[in-house]
């Protein structure tokens, strides 16, 4: 069996990753792997000292215990893919010939999380590792799950049921031997997302795999193999049969894992975008006034902003995606192209879209606020002090600020208001933006005022005065109220 220093140039279908490639960042093998990853679009050579694949790791211990009892066992899927690309895996999965009941017997703390599909969750060393029995799947009838499964002893059969070749690789953590039954290593070298076997069958089995193909291509900077892409185009309408939660979760990954622009370009090219987010697809071809948007139409502007995201939260990424969603329905031509009320219209649309995707209430509120307020930055220099402070103390304001920066940077490139607000937000402490109340409704009652709807107006006006620096003590607050509102009864 040939031993190689990296995935590029390796010719064996089964290869060994030398120990030093996984335990050192200062040796020739590590450098070679890092260089390979850079060629594939990676940001920097990986630090192998951070990679958790070592003899004492939880997943490796599980594999060794299974093998010691005579079972076949390997690391499988995304963790193997990421290791070969020089990335630190997010987690590790194990595939084995042991049946679920045998896994539970061997690991008393294991719990079955998908007994029908042969999946157990094993906790060891403070980590949870998913351990799945080799299996083949029967027919799929709901576009998500097989009607039945068969447990197997041949790892090849387990690989053949999986989604993409780059996710069908198996690794022995002790020897670093990698088993490749489907050409996954070659597709890693070629930077291709390719369905295992017949792509029409793979996507008919689980329609969500179409979005997963886009996610992997976007995050890794890969292309989707032509036959696989053509199958997505033909079956794109089936994505509407998938639950909103599963679609939302894939969109979240596309938006936040890196390569969001590439992801949405692929969603558009495949036809998936029109199926799941027709409101976003409607941005294409919607012209904008060139004096403010020399970059082009609404779609181009949005793609450029997506490209500018750096490790965003889900809500910021959604805010970028939807900040101009109200422009297509408000487009009109007068003295110039105008989008009257597009922020307000877009905020309502964002609520409908995110409710359809079953986003959380907190996520919906934040994105609604991002969309509704994104134009207010143009007026910050004219705002009263109290208005500006209320603007700055909005929940999640750093996301508002970053959305505005991207909006400007990807259009007219005028960042004066951004710099002004950024400076103000850094200068003003939290207590200046939201000071403790000087008086309450109880104090107004004690001063002789009758409780009622007027209290809300009085307290709001008092806060304005406090934010403006006009009053600073409870006594000054009561005097200020007496001078401006109907005196208490009997005076």
C-alpha cells in the first residue's frame, strides 16, 4: 500500500496518512497538506496541533474497543473529508459492523438515538460520538427516510448508500488507512461534489441532499459535477416537500459557514432559489439608481454583500440577504428609480419569509429590525441626542452597524455615517444610552398625578430630557414634569 504526504498526487484507492501529518504543523508533510488546501481555496495552512484525531481521542478509543472485540470499525464521512483537506473536523462519526445492541452492550453509557437505522450515541471522555452500524437502505417513499434498512458486515455497502463521494471515505484512526470505494479522494483532488452512484436516485431518496450539495460546494469552494447538477435542476421542485425546519437549517449553513455568495449563485443557477425563496429570486434584474448603486441591480448588490460576510451570525446573514427584499414590489421610475417605503415593506416580507421557515421568534424580531432600520443611518447626523441614543441601544446593534457597513461598501462606498455611528457607539457607555429612570409612575402619583394613559407620554418625555442631559436628579425630573404637564389636582 502506498504511503503519501497529501491527497494531491496520491494514486492508491486506499492510503495512509502519516502520524506526523496529523500531529505537527512544522514538518514537510504538514506543509504539503496545507499547501494543497490553499490550492483548494483554503484561507491558510491548518495547525495540526489542533486536530483532535489522536490515539486518545474519544472516537479513536471507540474504534479501538470495537476492533478489539472483533468488529470492523472506522471513522466515516465528513471528519475524514476534512482531515484530508487539512481542516479540523467539527465532530467525528464511527461506522461499524457491530449491531446496535452489541454497541450498547460494549458501551453501557450508550443510548440508541435511531435504533431502526442502527445509530447509537456513545459518550466517552466528555464527548458524544455517533456510532452507526453498516447498513444498506431499502426504498425511500417520503423523500427523507428509507422504508427499511438492512444491517451489513461489508463497509462498501454502507458507503454506497451515502450522499456524495467526498463523504463516503472511511479511516482507521490507528493506521491512518483510508478506504475509498467510490472515488471520493479523486473528487477531493478535482474539487468536485459528486453524488454516489446515480444522482437521480440519491436526490429522489432524500430531497434535502440537493441543498447539501450546494452547501458543500459553497463552503469548500468546489464545483458540482455536471451530472449531479443536472439532476438537481430536474428535481428542484421536490425541495418543497421537505420540512421548513430542514430547509432553514441548510440555508443557515450556506449563509454562515463561508462562501454564502457562491451558495446563492448555485441556488439560483439550479432553480432551487425560486422554489424556496422566490422573494429573493425576484431581486434579479431589478435596476437601481446608478448614482447610489453603480454596482448594478438589487441581486448583484445583495450577492456582493453576502461575499463580504465574515463568520456572521445567522441573523446578520439573513439581514444582509433580506435587507432589500422590499425593492422589487416597490420599484417605480419618477425623476429617478425609487423604492418608496421599501424598508417597511421589506420588514413585513422578512417576517413572512422567516415565519414560513419556522425561524425562532428572536431571530424573526432581530431580522425584522435589521431590515426596517437599515435606511435610518442616512439620518444619524440630524438625529436629536435622545433619538440617536435610542438608535444605538437597539438590541443586537453591532449587527445593524455591520449591515450598514456592508451596504455602503458594496454600493457608493461612502462610509462617513458608519464611522460617525461607530465612534459614537464606542464613546457612549451603556449607562449613557439607557440610564436608570429618575422617577417612576409611583413618584408621579406621590406628586399628585392620577395614574392613566398620560403616564406613558410623561415618562417617555422625561427619558428624552434625561438622554438630552437636561435633567439629572429625581428632583429635577419632578420640576421638569410640573413645568410641562397639567399640574396635579388641587394645585
